[in-house]
C-alpha cells in the first residue's frame, strides 16, 4: 500500500513523540510518498523548534540522520496543481503540495495536522485517522 506522509508524521517519528509507535506500525511494509518539498519543511520544523528551545542542534542532527534512513519517495507536485488547491481550500502551498500528492497518486494521506486533515477531505483525498 502507498501512503503520503507529511512533515508532522516524520517529525513525530524522528523525535519520538507519543504517536511514533502507531505511525511506524501503520507504515511498516508500506511505500511512503511525499512532495519534494518535504526536506525544506523538515528544516523549517527544526528551525521552529530551535526558536522554541525544544531541541538542541545535536538532537536535530540525530533526528535528521534518522529521517535520512526512512524510505520516502519524494515526488514532484506541480505549482499549477497546488495553486488551485491553495486558493480553493484557503491553505498554504506546502499543505496544497501534500494534498496534491495524495490526489495525484490516489493514495491515503497520513498527517497529525487536524487542519490539513479537514482540507484534504474537502479536496477529496482519503485521510487515515491517527489517535
């Protein structure tokens, strides 16, 4: 099975958040996809954690090393596909890329971001529930 994952899922796994075990079990033996912007989003997430003093540089580097071992196929989602989603759903482009990826590849989206879940469903994408 293919799943699209977003930044919230990757961060939860590599920083050992409470949902980590469930996410790993859910995606075991699955093919994971994400928009090519995922690397930049991971960088943004860690820079925000630096500002909030939630992680040290050493912790972030270790987490990124873990991230580099997760087999995620990064795929292109065109700006031409993302902009209409962004406009219609009133969301940022980074979320539109994730939704566009799920729609383009016709596979469920896994995200911990509640607002993204709502927007994805509104766009017609299947979203897997994570407790």
